[in-house]
């Protein structure tokens, strides 16, 4: 596969993870029938997560075929492995603190609390992606020696 295909797979994966995290924001939607709201939210959440993981596993499969592994542990357990990962990790920790702060002061069903929860979820996905071997593999393949 070409670097372009890997980048497309990565973009699809990130978009699906973003869709999964944005589904949390639908808790605030008033124009969805209350009986359908849990079904819609859970379908979008799990659908985005599963499709994102499928594309991540496909990248990992091709990366393993080329025997590329720079990090000893999976991305979820690594921190600040590159510039994008460092920015993501710092903003992720800040979003968690803001979520806890807004939840304690304003309540858990407040707009700001839900927004920070969705952001923290998105950044947890991105933390895993940016700190992982798949991302390092794709970025390295794109650079000329």
C-alpha cells in the first residue's frame, strides 16, 4: 500500500472517532424524540468507535507486515511521543480538569460539562492514535531520506 492510502485510512479512523465523541453532544438535543434518543446516540457512538477501530487495525496489520515498531507499548499507554501527541496530551488533561470543574460547579447535565466530556473523549482517542506505532509508521513513510 502507498503512503497516501495509509493517510486516508488514518483520516477515516480519526473521523469515525470524532463522530463517536460528538455523539455525546446529542444528549443536549431537544429535537430528537426522547424514546429514540438513546438508540440514536448509542448507534452513532458505537458505530463510529467500531469503524474507527477497524481502520486502525487495518493500518496495524499492514504496519506489522513491514515489521515496523518504534514504541514498546500501545499508544494508549504512551505519552508525548511527538509534537502532535504532546499538544494532544496537554489539551486532553486540560479538558478532563475542565470537565470535572464544570461538573462540580454547574452539574453534569450542563452544556459546558457535556462539551468538555465530548472533547475529553475525542482527545483520548487522538492520544492513542498520535502516540501509537501506526501514526509513527505513517509519518515516517511520508518523509524522504
